[in-house]
C-alpha cells in the first residue's frame, strides 16, 4: 500500500511539472482524465489549434507507454490509440461499453477506442473490432 501511495504521489508531481511546462491550455477535464487513468505515463501534450482536417481533435497527449489520447476543445476524450498493442485500462472507457466487454470479451484486452459523433469503435488485441452507437449500445462486429 505504501508503494502505491508513493507511486501515485510521484506520478502526480511529475504530471504537474510537465503540465505547467507544456499544457497550460489543456482543459481541467482532460487533466483529470489523464491523472485518473494514465498519470504515470505522460510524455508530450500538444495543442492542435490549427488543424483543419480534424477539427474536433484539439489536444493530443502522447504517453511513455505508447498510448495516444485525443481530446476535444472542452477536454472530452475522443480517442485512445495504442501503439505496439499496449493495453488500454478498461476503466478509461465508457461504462456501457465496459459492461458489454466484461460480459462478452472478458479475456480480451482493448488496444483502441474512438468516439465519433454517432458511433464508437473498440479495437481488441485479438484483431476484432466492435462498433457501438453514440450511447454505447453494441451494433456489430466490424
């Protein structure tokens, strides 16, 4: 327990130092999401205010473990993408999707999630892609 508390303390301190240097404009909602699910991995936070193609992706966060997070301008998570099949913590996903995965794919790890306006997609480590509607209701295997 002592190690967990100590690790959490150092993670939050390192995130705070990094955030002050590179993410002063990152919304508090995005900061809270990162601290809750990925606090010990922050590497680079970049504001994409001049992107024309991906207008909804305002902030991009690259983590040391190879995971990339994209946030909209309000700090809402819109994509979690894994490099090298790094496992994404299931707790970082919407609760309805977590329930579906626990019931139907309990032994399979998630390596990608994306939310678009009317749908969400999950990529599993075994190569299966699942499609959900905007509210997290299962649609189909893609």
